[in-house]
């Protein structure tokens, strides 16, 4: 059955108030789907009832799939004992995320009901800055001391498995909890039980630091196809792991943020679907206003050439397509560069090679565009204006492309996020250059 | 040691021609890093030598991390017997990808040297359309027949493990190879050995069809945090899996493609770094030319109002910032919508809610922008023109936003890719509307 079928069956069971059917349907729904269902119920009592119809482990799993604001709401309505039980069953990273958003009162009430181990874990995870490996990692990793045989390591994993986020990668640590190596469960299962883990483990372990950015963490996991990336504290001790599924979420969120930045949309307080009008307004108004004032320069450029324009009013016809072409070419280059830098496909070292290629490509594009616009120009305004228009087109497409390529590079060099070189900013710069070049050339070549 | 340190040590060993040191360094480098190193050597003989310095399994692993064009080149230079050995050791999905790009001659030579099983597997995988689950899946999945005990299932996994891409998810199939359930290796290890797999396995398995798009596959894996998604053929039989690491690559490639589309950049023949100038030119020129002709409408709009403009030349000063603001607001809305649709955050069903919110947000943005521009207008051109400018701003920001939000929705409804509603297209539409509204209002309110 598809998610929709199961969801409809559950709805029907709820409508009939058939407890047995509800329990059965609830058990069939995947936790991610169940979370979706609960989120869309929008009946406070039913939300709690559905959640409580799940066995504890599945309840914790489902709860983790709910968006944080929904988790927060539900948490404030659950009896403290039930909440404590639920929170204890959650993975350490999700528990820490929930704690960060709980109201002070709920948090304190809950804190006293947790075991000491969980309390300390929460304090530690809460101490890392948002957006770092420390803040996204979980402390529920599988570690085995060095010096064990394969059989002993397997037994250790088996005993600790229920509390671990993954047991498919076992991290081998010395008595100071320093990371010595990694071995997969697959290798352990295939190995001779009496052989030593230290002889089989991979010693060159890809790892990150608690302060590494979450984007970098996601990139490492994707580059090396890891199931889990070990995270070390500043003293070199193993303190957590980030798993591939969290890395996928980070990568998706980063791509979304970069796309939004590319259109001068700032950070939202929730997903786009759930964002409040005020949050959307705030995320958009800032750059719109900044760019209005930037565009005053374009207006001033036009005003400066008022005499030329009055003398050759036909020039105006071509202005939009010239400045738009500069902006479009710039947006293309900027987007290629920004994304290339974000995925690690290109790096600042490649600038000479990329610049050479860009000049070649932009030159060819400029020529094509000049030819296209020349034809229109001759028919519309005669050969003289057509020549000015074609020459301008050639120049502005090249200049737009070079601004589009250069600005992200420059920002990257200066340690800013290249995604800030957003399309509207590039377009505005291209507009100003376009107007100045166009009417400047016209003044020189056609006279006033 | 970091990748850079290891790479430098390897370089030094190569420079000294120290075979032992080379072999040692090569063994230390992670396959992904080793592939990077080989790719950047740019000395044909050394490339082959380094590859052959690796033990077979690691060689196949490293080879798989090389970009396809490099794989293709190397394959054409390896002796057929060596290539056959390498190809046999590759995972089925990577082998199929390589086969698709091999020259006919190499392919035929190689084909005769492969075992029948691999040949049939290649034929089957090659038959699926690019971009579908069938084309990205691997046939190296771990399956166990139904009816086994946990101990028997574990033994089956252990025996088949060396050839499988992952054994952490075991798919339970009946005698017709129909998917009956899934059980994780973790559950098997924790279970009582004599218990039956059929009683423990998850029966509601998230799966996809061979014809499902690769984006949808990546979305399912990310949504349900899967290690591997089972793929069924049209007869409902299990034929392959897509693993999380391939899904991460697909998601990254999809995000890149969507960003490129957003700036009217078409498909490249390689990564941006490796793309040829001709490929870049081709990917960019198409839309640039289309948009030039679209911008002729804006020019025509201006030309239509030449009399108004001549009578009130001061209007020109405000034109760039008005049309740019419309375009910027439109780009913001379009980007939010396109990304929301791509990630599944919003769907076409949400249109009424989103439209209402957009009118609210765009109205507030329009008012803010009108106020900002009003101040400039009064100082620059007096209250009359300032009033026209402010009113225009209010209208164009709203219209730009609604175009930006509406077009991706419309494309989605018509089963086109909403990412085609690229920023330059929205900007062009906003430009035309902006010019018509501005000079239209001016003509009515100020006269000619």
C-alpha cells in the first residue's frame, strides 16, 4: 500500500473511532509518513493519541521526523514522565536539538527526570556552536577498545547495539579515547573470529573536528561515501559521529540556502511552506531596498546622457535588451562559479584556467549576440545605431560574464560566502556598466 | 596525515622513483583521494602505473571514483585481460556506466572476456533509460529467501557478502523473487538465532520502480533515511537497489542542474571545471538569444511611449530601479517556489494558501519599496513624478512577485520542470510589465 492508501485507511479508522484498526494502521505506517500524518492532523488531542498509540521506540523515531516547532508544541503538552521516557529513547543529536527549542520551564522539569549520563550528554552537545559538526553530531556511536579480537569486538557491538545510531562502522579507540582506526561490521563478519581488529582496521581515518562547518562535514561524507564521519574534540578524542542521513539533510538545506541567497532571499524561520508572512517579508525586504539604491546609479547614468538620448531617442529601444543581456550572461557565469565553488568542483587555484576559458566563451557569446542584435538594429534604426548597438552588445556580454565569474572568486578569496554574489547583485552591476557603455559609445560615435 | 600531506609524500616518492615508497603511499591514500591524484597526474604512463600499484579490490574502488571520461581513456589503454579483471571487480552500476561510454571496439573485446552472469547483467542494466532508477541501480544487492531462520539468513549474508554493495539491508524474497520484506543486519545480529526472519522483518517496504526518476529515488532515500532503496521491475520482482551514496550524488547533481537552469544554463558535457568551451557556449547561447528577442518587447514598450518620455525625460531616471525591483521581487518568489517544489516542501495542492500569503508579503514589500522610492522621487523630480513612481513601484513589486510565484506553479501543473521558470525569464517578464505600467501610468497621470 502507498503512503496515501495507509493514511486514508488510518483516517477512516479514526473517523469510526475504531481503536484496534487505529493501532494496526499506526503500526504499518513508516515513521516518516506517520510524522507527516500527525503534522497534518491539526487536532491537538488526536496528535497526542496517535503518538501514544505507537510503541516507545517507534514513537521516538516518529517524533524525530516531526519539524522542531511541532516537537516543541507536543513536548509542552505531554506529561513530564511520558516526555522523559520519549526523550530518553531519542537519538542524542535529535534530543539535543529538541532541548535547544524547549521553553525554560519544560526544560528544567525534564532535566531532573533524565539519567545523569543523558544530562551530561545534553550539556556537552548544547555547548557547540550552531552549524558546526559538534552541533549536528550524535554521541551514540559504536566504539571498541583497541587490542580486541574480532570475536570480542563483535560481542561488544552486539551488547551496545540497541543504543547506537549505527553499528555498521565501529571506531577503534585507545584508553584515552583517541581514534586509532575504523572497521566495518561487514569486515568483522567476514574475518576469522580469532584475528585481531588492530591488524584489520583502516588506520587512515577520514575525520572532522567539532568546529568543522556542517557543510564541510556533508562534503566529506559525500566525497568518501561514508556511513558515518567520526568527530574529534580539540584534544583529538572521539566525541561523536555524523551519519550519512544527517549529512543528506545538511546538503539539502545548504543547497536550498545557496539558491535562496542567489535570489537575495535571506534565512527563513521555517521551511518555505511553513514560513510566516513576517519572516518572508524580513528575508526579502533587505536586499530589495539595497538594490533600489544601487539601481539609482543606473538611473543617474541615464540622466547623465539625457542629451544623447534626446538627440537619438531610437537608442532607448535597444537599452532593455542590451542591459538584460549583460545581466543574463553575468547570471550564467555567476551561477556556474558559485555552484562550482560550493560543490568543491572548482577552487580558487583554478582561476587562471577558468578566466582564460571564460574570455573565450564570453567572446563567442558576445559575437553571436552582436550578430543577432545587428540584424534587428539595421531594420529598426539604420546602420549607424545598429553598429553602436552591436559593439555595445559584444562588450557588455563580455563584461557581464567577467563580473559574474570574478565576483564569486573574489568573495571566496576574501573568505566570504561566494553565494552572496547573487544574481540580482550581478544584474545590477551589469545594468550600470551596460548603460554607461551604451550611451558613452553612442555619444562618442554618433555625437549629440 | 591529511590528503595533501599524503599526496605530497606520494609525489616525492614518484620523483625519487622509489617503488617501495610509492606502493606504501598508494596503500595509505583513500580511494577517493587516490582517484583525485591519478586524475591530476596528467602523465598517461604514470596513471596506469599508479593504478596497477593497487591491489585489485582497491583498484576497482579507486577506478570507480574517477570521472567517466578519465575511466574511458584509461580503459582504452589497459590490456584487455587487465581491463576485464578490473571491470569484473567493479560494482554492477559503475560497470554499466563505464560500458555505456566505452568505444564499440573496446566494448566488444571486453565483452567476450566477461563471465556470462556479468554479460547478462550489463545487457539488463544498459536497457534502462538514463535518469531512471533502473539506470542508477546496482544488481549487487543482498537477498535472502523467505522462510529462513535468523542464523540461516546470517549465514547466507556471510557467504554472499564479498560481492554485495551492502549487506546491512537484507531483502527477503519469495521463490518468484517478489519482495516480501526487509530486515537490517543489526536486527539479525540482535535477534535470537533460531527465530524466523519472516516474523521479524518489516513488511511495509518503501520501494521504487525501474522507471521511477532518479530524483524521486533520491527523495525517497532522503525522506525515509534509507541505506538502500529496493527497485522492482514492471512484474513486481526485485531487480536492484539504489544505495544512499548514489542518492547523495544524484541529489547534488539535481541541485546543480536546477541552479544552472535557474540562470538559463543548459546541460554541460562534464563538470563545470572540465567542461569544454564549446559545451559551455552551447549551454549558454540558446537562452541568451531567446531572451534578447523577448526583450525587444520591452524596447517596443519604451518606443511606444516615446512621446511621454520626451515630454517628461526625468521619468527615465527611475526606469531602471522600477523594472529591476519588479525583476528582483519576481526572482525571489520564483526561487522560493522552484526550490520548494523540488524538495517536496510545497506541492501544487498548496496553491491557495501560498497565493494568499504571497499577496500579503508582496503587498508589504511593495509598500516599503514605494516609500523608499517616494523620498528619492520628491527630491529628484518633484511630487507629481514621485507619486507616479511610488504607485508604479507598489504595482510592479506585486506583479513581479505573483509572476515569480505563479509561473513555476503553472509549469508544475502542466508537467514541465518548474526550474525552467528561470530568473532571467521572470526578470524579462517583469521588465515588460514594469515598462508598460510605468509609462502607461505616467501618460494617464501626467499627460503628454
